[in-house]
C-alpha cells in the first residue's frame, strides 16, 4: 500500500499503520518542543490511536494547548483529556474523537 492509499483511508485505517508507541513518542516530542508545556507535569498514553492526557497544569490555556498539540499528530484518532487545571471540569473527562470520513492530509 502506498502513501496515497493511506491518505485516502479513514482515520481508523491510518491509525493501524502508526503504532501507539510511535504516536506517544510524537506527542511527547511535540510537548518537549513547546516551552509552555515542556515544564508541566503532563503524562501521555496512547491506546488504539486515542491519546490519553493526564497530570496537572496551572491554567486552562495550557490544558487546551496540550490537547491541541496532541491533536496535530497525524494518526491520533481522538483525545481523552484528564489534565487537571484551575477552572477545568471535574472530573476532567472529555473525549474528542475525529469521526470525519477523511483524515487530515498533512502532506505537501
């Protein structure tokens, strides 16, 4: 299967081509590159393409930023954001899935 066939597939099909540990590593690298998130206590796990974020940050902006950064990783099918922050819903359990039929195409 070539890359054009993968791009035409669904997010579910794409997630099968990117192992969870690779997605986790990509999310952690993205967090490390963002100075406002790098110094926070955010943990990441990925299961079946769904990123699970947990830990604690000092603002809702950082909580949202962590979710947004994780969502930018191609192959991430959804986010479970359990990061605690002042003003965040308690318990912080929002599941955001991308159920669109066409995945993001990040190719040039």
